């Protein structure tokens, strides 16, 4: 490791270094002069809110994005990457947050696509089995990806990267979609990779994980590096302060006024999927009283989307009695009819489901408000009423936007989500069904949204929240149920729902064997 | 026996342009691009193919002219949909209208001209075998090329790395880009290949099927080829079956008229299209068992850099 002309005492031990790395999109600085150094046998956390520039930075290191300014050093030498092939050739591997997998191809084909194709498919398949056994990441090479669970999909990504025998791995929010137990298994693998001398750049916003796993942490905010610190010497609060820049408001529940009237009842709801890869809902029952918040936990893709569609009326049920809204059988009713009964719905996807991206906020207010809010008279739109809704949502929920009535797509994720939740809450619903209320939303906006849900419940509405964020559910829900393979567990009181119990339910292992006919993929 | 032989020969001839055009479109759609301009590329291929063969007297040069005409038109499509990220459906429809116009312009001077049709294979001893001789060993070159082509496409898709990459791009172009594959470049090549196949399929009509050129002589075969790809659920094996089935339907309706079957001839002429509709309905009703449609089919991709 004798680099000629090297003046730095430790340059021999630095594996990857970025110097003043900058990425500009027009006048927007996604990365502003970022310096970061990663050493072998180190798990280095990259912390930051959404939009802090984490993804841009790692995509640059992986060669997917060309930097506008600055340079990268790899083992002390200047590195210019023409593309991911160049990065892989040096020993840089990446596990993407949104998996870069191909649903209709087999596991082995997916792995082959991530390699540079220098060995035969047969030899590659054999090596795949060997590597997956070696690291305790079992995979069946012949299965097609769409049949696999999220945890198994992530295993493919990791095995694919490991087969390149990388010196440096980038993992982008690897635990976002895992159960706590699956995350623990992943940490074992990561520790092992570290002990083999590899370096890992670990992107996350889960602070307890970072404190537990990582040796070093670099914090980004608004495209700038805020600091590099030792996470074990920081507190979760001090890390959060650096990420957000201000103290985060704690949400607080007003003492709930539980009424005895059930507002939302689901009776033995079963529904076959309408898509080839959909989930079959099986015998779901629940009862939700006014003033109560029920949280539904579960790994994504276990029927939450299908359940939302059944509740909102996007899919109708043959038997009207399966869904009862405020005392009225509603299983056969359309979305509009359900809204007229006092129900409101906030889907997971903000753009394209919650709002029409290229339409103005006032038009988007009309899309859900037309049934009951005096926005339409004799078929004509009352523009003053739609604009008033936008103004009220803006004021009550601190929606920040460039002009009074912009296109939905021009708002940031957090502000758009505040608008959508506000739009529904302003209709004074008696039942609110909301899916992933704070997914991809910055901490400040998340606090506003959670507080709004608590206030709505305090006013007597029944709220059903689907979320993959267990901390969020623990914060706001009175009871928590878990969805697994289209079935819903008995709700637990939030106080009794510790992470381990929920984790077991999320993995399906707490259900009785007869409930799980097809063994959960190991 | 002789009638059966004649029917089989006619079915093979009628099916070949369908198979050629659909083979190309299958590869294009497997790459995630929906080019609805097959009919337009075919008709331009027919006009240019006839022009080439008329000028030189060579079927081969005519066929090459057809192929290059198809590629040229497909490049317009590639420039619009891949380069400028325009809607693929609208561009494909526009391409068909453009192709019909261009072919009329090119072919105007050739209407009424005749050329000699493509030579047929003749192997002494084999071609003279009773019944199978002419069917297996007495076809024109296009028939053998069409079969070789679909076998080659199958081998390419399922046995080569390049084919795997092409399938991956059709399944998820975002992932393919993230792994560093040149999505737009590969799609452009696929579109060009599809254009060449459509051009060849079009050239077959005036070079081998009939010895003259008539405006609009593709008569909707490009649309049938598009339906065929869906009918085959994007699988090469089923594409061959579908092509010969559709060819057979179009021939049988001619014979049915000859036999005096009491069905209006217009209805019989509509049979291939009706069959297409029925097949599409059947497919959409039985799709549940693992769809094979390329997931990214018809979607626009703009790489971020």
C-alpha cells in the first residue's frame, strides 16, 4: 500500500474517499461538497431525512450518477466511473432500497443479470447455491421472483452482491421492509461480512439500528454533510437533532372519549385477488369504536393493499354485511356512497392514487369532496368552495407550497401528504381509513399528521391506520393487529404489543399451523 | 390427397408473412416496446421490395430492399418513442398511417407491373416425393427463413445472455438501468429488428405470394401479427402454432366459398379478425396463472443521469 506522493498518514487504510462531491440538478444542489471516508472492516452509517441527498451520494459512488464537481478516491487513487460496471469491477456492490429485481425471471437469472457474465450460467448457478449456503441465506435458484416474500427478495439482492466478492457494500435502507426478526438475521450477516474485512455503507433512518450496528455515522441534511460521529457515543435524540435540525415535537394523545357505538365493523370478509400476483383476503373481522385508533402492522404485500381496496369500495364485496360503516351495511356500496356515510380514505400512494399529479390542489379537493361538501351545484363546480378547502387545509395543516393552488405533483411528499390527510379530515369523517400515513415523509410533517389523527379520534371518529412503522403504531394506536398472508390477527392492546410479539405475528409464526397451509418460505 | 396438399401449401404461404412480422414484434415487445406500426412497416416493405425486385430482377435484392425499408421506418418510431419519449401507442398508429401513404407514393408507378415470383427449392428425389415432397422440400426461401428466424429468436431469448438482458429490460427497465444495462440502446436495436422483420414480411407479399403490387395489399396482416403476439402470450413456440392457425383460417374461408358453404363471403373474410377477438377475450379471462406479458410493455423510460 505504498501510494506514490501520498502525504496522508492514513491514506493507506482508507478504502473509499469522496472529496467535495457535488451533484447539481439545475439550480438544485442534491449533494453539496460532501467529504466522506470509508475504511475496510467498518460499518459506516449514512443518516438523513428524505431528500437529504443520501440516495444521490450512493448512486454517485456506484456510478449511476455522474458528479457535477469533486472527485472520488478508491484505495488512494482517483476513481472515475463510467457506470455501475466500473464500480463492480473495482469491488463496489450495492443493495437497492427499491429492489432492482425482475419479477418474471428466476432467482438464478436475476443473479446472473447482476454479474458481468464471465462464467457460464451453470457454473454461476452452482456458485449461487454455494454462496447462499455459506452465508446462511437460503434461496431456490429456479423460482420466479414474484412468488417470493420481501425478505427472500432482499436475500437475492445480497447474494447477488456477495457473488462479486466485493470489498465495499452499499445497503440502502435494507431493514425498511423486514420484520424485526428478519432484520436481526441480516445484522448477523453484516457483522460477518465486516469480520471478513469488507466495508459497508449502511443507509438508514432507524437510529436504534444505527447505534447498535454501525461504527461510524455521517449525517446529511439538505444535501450537506452535517457531521461524522461515533453513533455509539451519541443518543438517539442527538442523532435525530442532527438529522432534522430542530427538536421533533412529541405527539400526545388527548384522553380518548371511547363511545360504545361501533363506527366500523368488518364481518368475516374474504375476497379473491383480482390480479395474478394479488393476495387473497381470508375471514377478516374487526370492530372499531368511535374515538379509537386501530393499527394494522405487517410486512408489505400481505394483503394491506387489498384490504384497503375492500374498505374504500375500490373493490366491492358480494355480501353487503361484510363491511358496516356507522351502522349501515356498506360492502356493496361504491366509494362515493361510502363517503356519504361519513367514511374517508387516505391511500398509501400519494401521487396517482391519493391525488391526480397534474391537477391542481383545488381539483384534487373536488375529487374526494364532490359527494358531500357542497362543491358541486347542479353539475357545476363551485370553485370558491374548492379553493376554500385548499386554504383551510393549508392553514390547519401547515402545507407549504409556492402558490395558492399549485399542481399536486409540485408539492414535496410531506406537504402533499399533509394536504391529503387535511382534505379528508376537513370533511369531518366518522370513519377514516389511512394507509402508511407518514411513509416517506419528513419527521416534522409526520408529527403534524400523527397529531391530526389523534385529534380526529379524540373528536369521536374511528380510525384504521395501516403502517409498516411499528414505532408509529405504538405512538398513536390503541390496539394493534397484524396482517399476514391475507389474514388479520386478533388485535392486541398497544401496551401488550411488544416488538417481539408483533415480529412473530408479522412472520406468521404465531399463527396456529392450520392457518398457514403453505409453509412460509425459508 | 392433392386437394389437401394444395391446401397445406396455401396455408404455409398465407402464414409465412404473419409469422415473419409477428416474430419481429415478439422480440420488440419482449424488450418492453409496443410498436403498433407493424402494418405500416409491412406495406412500405411490400412497395420497396417490389420496386427492388422489379428494377434488378432479383428476389433477394427485393427482399433486402423490403428489410431496409422496414428498418428505416422503425427508426422513425425509435427516435420518437425512445429518443423523445413520446407515447408508443400514438406513435405506432401514426407510423401505420404514414406507411400506408408512403407505400402508395412509392408503389404508384408499379401498379400493373409484374415480376417473376420467388424461386422454389428443388431437390431432385426429395421434392418429387409424394405428398410431403413439395410441402417440405419445395417451398420458396421465405418459408424456410421464417421458421429459422423463430427458432433463432427462441434460442436467443432463452439460451443467450443477451436474450436474458433483453427480457430483463422488458420486465423492469428501472432495475435494468440500475444494474447498468443500456435500456434505450437495446430497445432501439430490438425495434430495428422488428422493423426489418415487418419489412421482410411485407416484401414477401409481392415477391412470393402474388407477382404484382397493389396499394394496401397487406390488408390488415400487420394487425393480425400484433394480435398473434398476444395470442402466443409472448412465447415463440405458441407463436408458430398461432401463425399457422391464423393462416389456415384465412385459406379455409376461401375454400369454403369455393365449396358453396352458405355463409356470406364477407363474414368468412372477417373470420381471422373474429378469431383474434375471441382469442383476446379467452386470454384475458384465463390470465390468472402467472402472466407472461412483459411488465414494462408500452411504458416510457427516461434514464436519470
